[in-house]
């Protein structure tokens, strides 16, 4: 255990903390430096399969950071490399300023919540949660006390004496979280931990995970393919595709100011139109002429909720005449597919009392230039 | 209603299976308690054949040899088979088809072929080097080699059925190699290892063919003794030996089941 004196020492230090608040405050203070830096990280599985092609990332301590991308983009591989479960082919990994690239998983103070939960079937819930401390040589009474504290914190006290096969998916998820958090890792890694749960429970656990992260002030690195989930939870998101980072930024930045087509598509429904001509007063697209000052780019992005629909035809800059092709009612919003100029446009309108348009209606699409972004392929 | 005949014939078939399976066992047990020296009719209840059995040094010697052989070979093959099963699991991604074939071949190989080849192998080694004289030692080697694949198969299938992420979780939760073996792999394999031991034990205790070809003059086991005894006709003494064997096998099965039951009950209560 000589390789991890910090775990032992911190274990003794926090062990006496009676209240959760004190525990949270203490961990927050000790976690100021647990940043994660990835420098030119590459991973090659065989000569032909390159999972990561040089990833650079700086994740400040205490951030809820999400790796977002479609399946096969390398996000899980990246997470496993931070955990030490996968060796880096090239590049460096630093955690809390310490180079850990060649340190095996069991000597890194980093814990993972797995997608399949990976709870030990031969152990009770109590022994599952205490497993990490036991491996570190923490004394039994101390383990017991901390298991009880952690269970209280995660609200699973009543499950401690159950067997693993007597638990529901949501309960298993909480136990997997408790099993990782009890070790007070520098960084908590979460590999699509909510993807096996039903929608309602999933939303609940998203908020709860976020609260836990805020209270502990711990660095969380979360992997998901669900852009909604990523936007709800993250301080910052890295969008990955094909072993590359496409863009890093806050949810708002990624949604409203995507750097490229991939990010624009992945972050939500996008109306994207190739720019045919660009001059000082505006751009020409299939929609027609749009007046305004835009940065140069190959495509124009119009998010469906940034346009306004008015009945009938009206004249003016950026007023486009269109007809309704399809209407999808979604409760809080109505989504319209419109025929506009030579192409199609999707618009989303808030439903707050006003009448909806019918299929075949002629409408005017008012495009606000604030909501427009030009981007490159 | 047209299926009645079909179901009736199934039922009759089932009764026939039960009769041919268990009636002979019942007859053997019954006549081991027969006073008369004949299987023609049951005269009086008597334990005299058992008395004769347990005072016969040849029988006792054979019984002792059988136990030594079964316990030693099962213990060795359980350890080696477990290691083999684990190795097959950890290297399952590599192309090891031919190796797996080598391991499984003894399971399908006819015992007689295996027994004869082991015999000539041991004899030539003994003639050349003066070691491996046919006896308990060679029998243990032969038994271990045919038991290993069964144990390895049990261990391997247990491991394949596990979530591979459990190994990652162990590593992630600070367990080094020794701790992983002690706190994860061995406890999780325990049912497979125990089942493997008892399977190896029963394979060994009733093996005749391989034992016969690899044994020496002083290493007669119970099956070999029975075989030589019935050449003089089936005596009540042979029935008594068979009854003892039936009792022993039932006892082993019951111990295994009791052990599993206690284990599954203790996981819930252990805090």
C-alpha cells in the first residue's frame, strides 16, 4: 500500500467526520488540485484499428466534464485509459499534476462506475461498497463506519444487507456509485452509468448525480452518447468523433455556436444550408437571401427554435414565405416542417395558448440574425 | 383426445427407464443383506457379508487404494484444472482452437485407447529409465490427466458466464494480483472448484478401464477387485461392496448439496 499513502491518510482524516457537510467540505478542500490533463493521447488496438488519434484535454479540478459522442467514437476507451484499464499507445496522462501514464489502475486514485455496474455477485452490498478500502488495508471497524456514512449519503442505508441479485437497476447504480465514492478518488469516472435505466429514473438520477458532484466538489468525467443528458449535467462537454475531439465547450456554447457540422448535428436538430455566396450585407442560401453580418463559413445553421412563424405573407428583411408540410405536437412545443424557397426548414414554436398552424397554411418565417451561425464542414 | 395414446406410451417409457435404472440397484442392495449364498431367493436378513467384507484384507486394501487414488488425483487435478480453466479464460481472445482441442480430446477419447496407450507408455519409460513402475503412482498420473479437462471446463464456463467488467472493477478498486485472486477469483470460482473436485472424485472412484491398464500388482482398486471377484460368480460379498459404494456416492452428493445450501444461506446473513 506504500504506493497510495494519500488514500490511507485521507481515509483516517475523514473517518471522524460526523456530518455529511463536514465530509463534503473536507473533500472539497483536498481536491483543489485534482485536474486531469491529456497530452497527445493515442490508442491503437491493432495496426488497422485506431481508437484515439491524439487527444489533448485539460479538465480543471471539480468540474463535471462529459465525453460525448456516438458509439465507436473512442469515448469509453479514453475513459478506460484515464482509469488505467487500457494502456496508452502514445501521449501522456496527468492526474493532479502527477504523470500516471504508466501507473497501473490499482495504483491510481481514480474510481469508475461501470455501465453494467460490475457489482461483485459473491459479496453483500456492504462488502461491495467496502471492497476498495479493504484492498487498501483500512481496518474493519473503520470500513464499517465509512460504509454506513457513505450509504447514508447516497440514501441506500436500507439496502446494505441485501444480496446483489435482489436489487433493481436503479439500486445497483447507486451502490456502484457508493462503492466508487467511498474511496474519495481524485477523479470519478462514469461510463454511461444511466443508459440501462428507464427514462423517468434516468432523469431523477441525472439531477442527483449532479447534486452529489456539487456537494463533493469532486472531478467527474462522464461518458454518454445522449446529448440531452450531457447538456443537463455538464459544466463542459468534449464532443468526440472518430478518435478526434471535435469541440470542447459549455453546453450553451456547443449548442448555439458549434464549430462544425458534426457538432451541430450531434447537439440537436439543425437546419443546415450550404452558403452559396457571401458578401458584405449577407449570404445567399437555398432559403434565399439572408441579410446580416456573418463570419465566413461554408454552412448556415438555423436552430429550429430561433425562428418565429407569423400567419400569412409579409414583406421585410429575413422574412421568408413558407407553407406547412407537417405538424408534430410535442406538448410544450409544436414542430413544423416547412417548405421554404427551394428547400425544407424545421421550426419549433412554444405552445402558450396561441392557435397552431394547420398543414397547408401559408406562413412567414422570421429569422433572427442573432440565432444564426455560420460554420465550416 | 387423439394424443392420449402418445402420452400413455411416454408414460410407459418413463416407467421402463426408472425400472431399468433403479431396480438393479435395489436388487443389489437387497441381496447384500441375504443370508443365503445365492441370488435365487431371499432367505433371511443378515449382515454377515458385510462382516466378511470388513475382515477381508484384500477388500480393505482395495478400498484404501481406491480412496488414496481418488483423493490424491482429484486434489491435484482440481488445482491444475482450475489454473488451466483460468488460463483458457484469460487468453480466450487469442486463436487457441488447437490447444482447446488438445485439452478436450481426453473427454471424447475412448477409455480403452487411452488406457492401453498409457500402459505402453509407462512400461517403456520403466524399461528405459527404471522409474514410473506401474502402481498407484502411475494410476494417479493417468487419473489426473483425464480429470483435468472436466475441472477446467467447469471453471472456464463459470468464468465465461461472468461480466468481464468485474475484473476491471477489481483492478479499479485497488486490488493487486494476489488480492484479486484471494478476494475475487477464488471466492467466485468456489462453487465450480468444489463441483470440479467431486466430479473428479466420482470419475476416479468408479474408473475401471484406465485403472486396470495402469495398475501394478499391489495397487488393486475396488473396481478392479470386483472385476476379478465376479469371474468366480456374483457373490453376496460383491453385492455388499456395491452397496457400500452406492452409500458413499449418495453421501458425497448429499455433502455437496448441504454445502451449497449452507453457502447460499450464509451470503444473506453475513454482515
